[in-house]
C-alpha cells in the first residue's frame, strides 16, 4: 500500500481542503518547480481535486479519522438505533423495491 503522504493530493499540492481551483493551479506550478513529486503524481493530484466526486472521496479518505472511533458515540447510536431495528428498517426498504 502506498504511503499516506505519497497519495494524498492535499499534501502533494500543499493545499487545504478549502482550496479553490486558482489556489490549486498556483500550487501545481510551485510543486512542479520543487521536484519533490514527479509530474504524474502532481497531475493526478490536480485531476483529483478538480473532479468534485473524487475530491469528496479524497477529503473523506484523508481528513476523516476512522481508526479510533469514539465509543460513546457508538454506544449512543446503538441505544438509539439497535441493530435488529436497523435490520428491520433495511429489510422493509428492500421489500418495497
């Protein structure tokens, strides 16, 4: 698996997740001049951040921490929506299709 820093378009282009197209283009030029990443990686990063769907996926992948879930949130969700109830809701939705 690739290293986090080697695949994260936000790190490769040194932009935050609120960067607009103008900021991204400026950073593409800067990244190419710095030679820290090859042109293909920089181009792929730009392409990812210019594509709305790919950008959302990248934001989710690189900015949402899933490795250590908050147990209180999980416990509260289970109290609010017990697993059997969720399965019933899912099964009812499937039968209506």
